[in-house]
C-alpha cells in the first residue's frame, strides 16, 4: 500500500510514518497541497493520504477533483483539537486520527483502506465456473473482457485477477470511462504536457504510466468515444503511449482488463465500437451471471455482508432469519450484488432483535421488500398481458393458430408427437395443418430441426 503524508514531518507524524512502514506500507512525504498534487501528477500514486489537520484539506480535495484524481484522505492532529477534527471531516477527510498516534488505530485505518474485496464470495456452480476460469488465466498477460449486468461485481473480479497475477505487487489502476467527459478522458488515460491545452498548468502523468508494471482497468469501456478508441488500440498493440501535447512516445508495460454491461458486438454493428479493439480486449471473456441466475450465492453473500457491516458499525453480529432468507431468495435483484449489499447494510442498521427479520429488509424508500417484489411482479404480469393482447389485435384466428403450431413445433425440434401433446390436439390434426401450411409455401421443420428464422 502507498501512503502519502502531507505536512511537515514533526515527531508525531514521524512516529505515524514509522508505524505505517512496520505494517508494510511504502511511505512518501510532501509539505503541502501543491506538492501533493505534483506528486500525484507524476504518476507516483497513493492509496491513502494522511494529511496534517493544519493543511488546507478543502483545497486539497478541490485540487484532486479538478484533475480527476482520487485517494481517500485521513486527517491527523493533536487529540484535543475537536473543532479541527470536525472541520477536516466537513472539508472532505474520511477519518480523523488523533496524535500522538496509537499503533492499533493506525493499523486499523491502513487495513481498512488497503483491504480490497478480492476474496470472491460464491457458492453457486455457475459462479464457480467463472472463478475457476479466472484463476486459470490470471497468471497470463492476456487482455480480459469482463461482462455482466451492472452491480454483478466486475471490478471485484478485475481486482481478483490482479491479485492472482504476477503483477500483484505492482499498481492496480482503475478508470471509469463513463464518468469522465470525452474531452478529458484522453488526458486522464495518456497524460499531458504542460501547455498542451487550456488549463494544462503542469505535466500530468496518465493512468497508463501510473499503472506501469501492473494492471489497468478500463471500466465501462463501451462508453469511450470511438475516436479515442484508435489511440487506445495503438497503445495496446505497440505498448507505447503519446501524452497529449507530447513529442515522443512513452513505453508502458501493463495488462489491460476492460469491463462492460453492454453487448459490445451490438455496439460494433452500430458503429459505436471498433471491431479490431474488441478483438484485442476480448482475448478472454469472463461473463459474470446476474445474481438471480446464481441463487445459491444470495444467502452466502447476505451472510457475508451482515457480518461485515455489523463489525463496521460496532453492532452485534445477527444471523438472518429463515423468513428473511426466503424473502431475499424471492427478490429479483435487478441491481445484483450492489443492491443486495445495500439492502443488507440497511437491515443491519435497522435490526433490533436477535436475528435480522423480514421487517428489516427494506427498499431505499423504506418499503417492505416483499411488497416491492409483489408490486413489481404484478406490474410485469400486467405489462406482459397487455403486450400479448396488443399483439393479437388485427390478426385472424387462423394466423394466430398457425404461428402457435409452428412455434411449438420449433420448440420440439420438429417432433410431431411431442408438439401435438403440448397443443392438446391429435397427431392427425397436426399433420393435416402442416400439410396445409406446406401447400401455402411455408417452411415446415423436419424432425430434429427448427426453422432457420426461429433458431
């Protein structure tokens, strides 16, 4: 873990730095806000900033935000300065550590910040197959495309690959391509030279150089502008990048992992994504199933989150009741693991008894999850019924009958006997209907086949 101390190193901060080193952190130190920003611009990186409370923390936070750099900030100061602590948290610090430092408190903060959720929690067989494939290819340098719905845990899988790779001791750098405007993403990825454009007040090292030797995660790659994709393709192919405004290429040694919740093949067909870039990224595809497709993981993950948030909030560790488990299993989890985690977090905070009961399993709006799921199911059923009704309007009975018979035959791969049983008609009636359709020039599937249009 990379710790950057911001502030003049007095006795207390020297002690804090020593404790951090003993706990395995690499420690760097700068005197003030501009020096900290300069340190990060140079691509040296930091997983945590420990900032003297006398430093202008608000200015530091604003400087980081202006340059799309992020790192958690922990303020530290003399233990009796409560007003300074409150102001530091209000300015953007995540925590406040009183000085002189307590070794166990320093250790706890370092552990909380450096702990990555790389231990993938699973029990379902469908997820086990994905994890097994991830373990198999983690040691290679092959580019990996991780796909799946929003919230399934694509970044967790990316971190898992990094931690299992030969690059595990080097940086893991993540860029959310959807969160950064197109006109800034190029600079974010490749860096820029001073004066390259308005606002480029100093050289900035991009994420490619920051990740040198390690892994670069391009999150939601489908949102990248197609013009920037050409430059990305060159960087992947030739292992060199060009800073914006730069005069010479810069070599980089990284492994690329990309994620997407969209169908990139459809994006290619629509002209929004380069086909050659897709092939470069998709050497190995890890498709993470949605949570509703791996029901055995729901209770396993719920138990993990219940324990995690009980410890985090200093609350007793409550088991999830049988009725609450049934409620969790019945929910469709459209937000996948992220939605489940938030739901269990709320349940831990709201629970009062010895167990987490169904009445603590609520939506963000405070509604019962059971009622929410019931309402959603009812709405879906009504929508499907209305759609089916609209689809029949204006069509003759003969048209509907013909489509039903042929679709059923496709479903049965041309097996007449099976299709007749499903339709509730005799095999003779079915054959007569099929003879009529064939005489009209329609394609009738032979046994063991289905119509090409329906395949």
